[in-house]
C-alpha cells in the first residue's frame, strides 16, 4: 500500500512537471514572437543627430577602393527612425526581421517587413525605421562609395511619421 502511494506521488510529480514545463515553453514562445532575431551584433546607439529614437548601426563592410561598397546592419527599436537623407549612388535595404516604415519624399509611407528588399534611387530624399509597435532589423548596402556616402538632413517629425498610423 505504501509503495502504491509513493508510486502514485512520483507519477503525479512527473505529470505536474510536464505540464509546468509545457507552460514555460509556451510562455517563452509567446515572448519570442515579439523579439527580433539578430543575425549580426547590435552596434552602439546611433547619434541623435541622425536618428530619432534608439537605432543601433553596425558596419559590416567598410568602403574601399576595390569594392566601393559600404554595408552594415541597423536595428531600430519600435518608433525609431532615420532623419531624411540621400545617397549619391542610392541605397538598398534588406529587411531581416521585424516591421518598419520607409518613405521617399512626395510618396506615401510604405511598410517593410522580413524578406523585403527596398531600393532608394540616387540623390532621392528618404527615411526609414521601425513601426511604432515592432522594431526592425535591416541590412543596408551603399554602392559606388567613390561618389560619396550619405547627406543627412532634418529629422522626420512625429507628424510625418504618424501619417502611416
């Protein structure tokens, strides 16, 4: 009889641990749905001179005279965005995770998400960043750096940014 009670207690313990483990796993999965998967390390916080909110750029490929291409990664926390800017040879973004916004001057704000590729033509004013509720992780590529890299301009106002919402 005593052995049966001990056996029953051990079985109940295993069942309880299994249920508890399943709940923990489910909670972790729910948290992971809102967290971004970083392919590259998050860099140092970007300058308030060029970004509104918290953006973390990391250089991956320095411009040189052989490849004349600059590449890097930027993580934008929710609501963060770049200032208006241009690139003499244009810019390409590859979105690796999250949800963001971008806008070419004079056009409506567009959504960008994981898997999207966005091209900005040379010398065209634009901005890009995260959506209000979800961050965005992006690779940037700037070709033909011998022509220059970037010209930073004024910040995107909250009014401009919120035209999407």
